[in-house]
């Protein structure tokens, strides 16, 4: 099949299903021409990249030059990116086709896509349910075959959560493994771009393209051009795996508990040694996560002031306060909430009680997980403690929503790599299992995920 035919078929499929699923905020009309160019290159014997003709969707918080990048916000409704994110340039070099920009919660804050200013995405397994978030559009587009793979961003679970809810593989790499240059920041000290794919091997394949040092992001680490695909079938024989007690606490859905137990048995059957481990600080992790991320969001979102970025730049008739009020008006409810929290928790007189305490929890949790990795090669837990729930069910209860992140935020707060692998289905709804490894042990993590898949 030619790149053109495959792209045409993909676009046709998108046009037939996306009205219902709403995975995309925009579809790339030029994709066919790009595919045609690739076919021409092949015909004339020119070298083509290894992603040639692959339709990939991109979460709408990553910049693709000359394309709209909205972050699913009214604030950036008409923002056209002037440059490519590093991940985009790397995939362009390999002749990937960016088929469209994927729906998300506004500025990646949320976990259901219901905070998208353009309406939620729907779970392909049950359209009454949320696909998870914030990279919900990414997971839906992969799960519903609207592309072959997607890139999302994971600040506190936003790649792994929707992957789990939509039965896809979702990867949050070691902090620094993938450049964040061109990713619109939410909480930059802990977030990473990560692939959403249908198989673990596809994730390893994409990591081979997009990881590595980047002079434009000084938090990137040198992975010495690691090949994540080679040895992917090495298995888990002899690996020691800790089962995180606090991530199967009371309130975990019985179907999720039983899927996790089955996953543990499977790994044991393959020669792994599994036993329970306690990470005490997990119980404070959600509180610490939302304190730290709101603080960083407050600072990162200050640029949307209608002077540098915004939607209406006329200052006529306004003084400072009313101008700022007008500038902020186009943020949705969740972003507004985070900005208010983010202004309060690090402020003079309150920082010691909230922000500094949150940093202490982050440090203690990191110490605990580092100690665990002295004993265990990997850790295991359900990705999300509950099954995909109905759209609208938790939208008015922000704290209930925050708590759904209990199993995912630890990897972000500690910088560790983590993957969600589709493992079971209960009442027609997918359940993902999460594995974590120590920093820079991404390759071993992928091998274990491959064994579990
Ligand atoms: N639900 C979390 C939040 O709203 C995670 C979001 C993310 O990972 N981008 O902050």
C-alpha cells in the first residue's frame, strides 16, 4: 500500500468516526500531499525515514510550525505555532505524517477531557464514558484506529490514565529523556512528553526517534542513543517486582484489584519474584502534586495576559485590574481554579504551610522510591484505581477528580519512568496495569511491559 492510499484511508476513517468520538481538534488537510511527496521519494529511489507514511496524532499542546496549537483553550483559539517542537522535528526527519491535533483538557489540566473548551472526547469502548485525560484525544485516536500512534504529555498521569481507559499503551519516560522544547508548559519540573501506542514495541520504536539530549531543553539527559527495541523480548525472568501497597488501598475497584493480581501471577509465571512494598508518602502524593503543579501553572500561565499571548489585544478603556480581568476571562473553570490555588499556596505567609510542605513530601517520596529500587527492579500497581466512569459523573467535584490520580503522580513527582499496559476488560471497559522502574531504566521497563502485554 502506498503512503497516499494509507493516509487517504486513515482520513476517511477519521471523517466517519470522529464526529462521534471527537479525538481531534483539527485534522491536517495537507496530509495527502505530504504522503504523495513520500511516495515520490520512494519511487525515485531517495532515502526515506523509518516513520514514512505513518499517520501520527499530536496532543494540541505541542507546536507544529504553521499549525494551530490551542491547548484546547479559548485563550489560544487562533494561535499558530511559529516553530516545531523538538519531537516534531525529529519525527519529521523520519517522514512521519501529522494527521491531526488531539483533544485534551484545557492546558492539560484534568483527566477526563471534559475541560476541553471544545467539548469532550468519548471513550471508543463505551461512548457514554470518559476516555480519561488529559491526553484523551491521543488515546481515543490510537484506540479507534484513527492513527497509528500519538504523542501526549504526562504531568501527573495524562498519558497513562487515558491509555488505561482506552486500552492503549501509555508511556511516561524518565524525566529528561524526551525534550520538552515546543511543549506548552503546565508544570515543567515534572512533566514529560510520552507516546500512546497500540503495542509496547510501537512505543519502543517511537522512543528510538524522539529521545536524547536537546540543546533547547537543558533538562534533557544523554541516553547515549539507547536502542529501546533491541532485546525487547528479554522477559522478566529473575526480576524482583515490588507491589505498591498504597496503590491498591481501600476504594480500589474489585475488578481492578483482580486484574492486578492476574498481572502479578502472569509475571510470576514468567519467572519474576513479586512481593508487597510500602511507599508511605503515596498517601500525601496527590496533595503535594496539586500544590506543586498549581504553583508552576500559576507562573507558566502568567504569559496569557493579552499582551504576549491572548485573544484580544486592545487596551483601550481599561486600567490594569480590569485589563487583567478581561485577559483571564477566556480561561475555563479548571484552569481558573489552578491559577487561584497557584497564586495562594506559594504566597508570603502561606508558602511554609503549603508549597514548602509539598516539596518535602516530594523529597521524602523520592527517597522512599529510591530505597525501593535498591531492592526491586520494578514496581507494579494498577494505573487507575477505578474503571472508566460516565462523562459528567465527577465534573462538579474537583477533589474527587484529583483523587483519581493517586497511582500516577508518584512517577512524576519522583522523575521515574512508568508505563500503562492494557491488561483486562471488565463489563466492556478496559483496565491498564502500571509498571515503574528506576530513572534511566526505561529499557528494562519496556521489556517487562512487553512480557506483560
Ligand atoms: N489530572 C492531572 C492534573 O490535572 C494530570 C494532568 C496531566 O498529567 N497533564 O493535573
